[in-house]
């Protein structure tokens, strides 16, 4: 089932599109402003975005350019602007199709299917395995020793980014740029807080790490525990039998 994002400020048209597209077998999320649509597109990663140009906060053409800077999600521009220069500019900025209002739901559905068919399905990413930690990027599911972990979308993206670079130290600046899409930097505390939440769900702490290892002043590394002691905690050795003391022996 294709997952769509409709960015449209007109509530009546937005509702009509949602009903019509859901009736045709699509899962549909919506946004009423350009910036909320951009955030949803980056965070939720829909299969396709239907984007209006006449938005109340940011012009849709600018939203398209910002989205193209961080994502290759297919975009169909759906707008009342029927001037050829607008159409040429949108297609030049990375839109995959352009449809002019008013249009029928069947026409939009046909264009959505054509774009998805033309681009073709992506090759499924193989599961990422780090020790007993398994990430299924396609299903966005994580298991640890066969137990499913309940992660937020941001926690999953953070863990997946680290898993793709397992064994490497990744800086907080890189995580902010690639996971939070903040290439100019941001608050390191944001990364630290999400790492803390991940550690809790992985059953570890910063003081007793198993998978997430902080490298002071450098960054963080995801690595499999080296042995069962690391997985299960320290093993207490069985007490030794008392040995008879001999001259010169030490305890």
C-alpha cells in the first residue's frame, strides 16, 4: 500500500483528496502548511508527496527546493497555477509531475501510479545485524535477541544510521546533519538525550554500555558486545577452595 503525504491548505479539498485516495487503496497523511509538510516528509518518509504551491506560510516552490535538498521522495505538484513558466520551474526544481486544479481523483490516482511505476521499487535494504541487534529498514522494525523494541521514528533513524556504520565512531555533528537534517549544526544535547533513550531501550547505561559506546570529545560508536559477559553482565567467579599456605606464599 503506497503511503502518500498531501500538502494542501484548503481543508475541504484536503479532506476530499484524503477520502478519494484512501478509497483507491492509498494510506494518506496530510499537512496544511509548507513547513509542517516538509517536516513530515523528512521524518515519516512517504512514498510520494502531493504538493500544493499556494501555501499560507512558505510558497510551495520553495518547499519543493528545500525538500529536494534532503530527500529524493517523488513529488507531484497539484496547483491552480497553470502558467507554463511555473510548470517549467517546478519540474526543473525536481517535481516528478505537475497537475493543474481542478482535477478528478481518478486522474490524480493515475498520475501517482504512473510516477511510482516509472521510478520502480527500490531494492530492499538487507537487515542490519550488530550482535543480537537486528534492524529491518524496510519494515522499520528492531529486535534485540528476538525481542521487539518499541522505538520512535527518530530513535529508529538514529540507531539505523549508527548500525550502517557499526564499529565506526560517528560525531554528534554528523548525526545532527544526517539524522536531524541540521547541516549547520545544532544542540549536541539533542543527540545525547536520544542516545540516553536508546540506551534505556537496549537495556544498558552510559556507565555500563553494551552496544552504544561514547568516545569522549569525539562521538559515539555502535558495536556488538565482545563476549557473553558484555551481553549478560559480569559473571561472578565461583569461590575457590582454600589452599594450604606454604612458606613464602601470598594471598
